[in-house]
C-alpha cells in the first residue's frame, strides 16, 4: 500500500530530511495504520520498507535532544511486530516527483 506523506516539512516538503522526528513518526505510523484502515482491521502490516537514505536518517535522528532514543527505536517500541528494512530499490519508487516517503 502506498501512502503519500503530507507536505508539511520545511518549505512544504514531503521528505524525511525536511521533517522533525515527530512528523516522521506520524508519517510512519500513518503508513502502517493505513493498511488496518483500508482493510477494516482484517490485515496488519508486519514490514515497512524504506529507501536506505531514509532508513539511515531515522536510525540516527534522536526523538529529542535529551534522549538517546532514535526515531527508529521509538517506532519499533510503539509498533510491536513490525520490522523496518532498508531497501535500495525503494529509492524514487514513491508517488510523484518527491519519491514518496523521501
């Protein structure tokens, strides 16, 4: 299932690089939650594939300046049973010019 991230990053961008940790977490949550919503709760996501650059960003971006918890750590703790995998083939595979979840 493809989900378009809102363009509410810096300069109205959709890219992870232009967003705060909170906005990235919201986008990731919406991505996996959309499957539950679209299937009326019949299906649930167990894997989230991301381009390697975006995976690297969430792996190193901290959720706050006073915590060592990264965006990836926080997402995995709050979405038990979901695996996040970096896949180079996802680069530029999204909807539109922005490359989906860039």
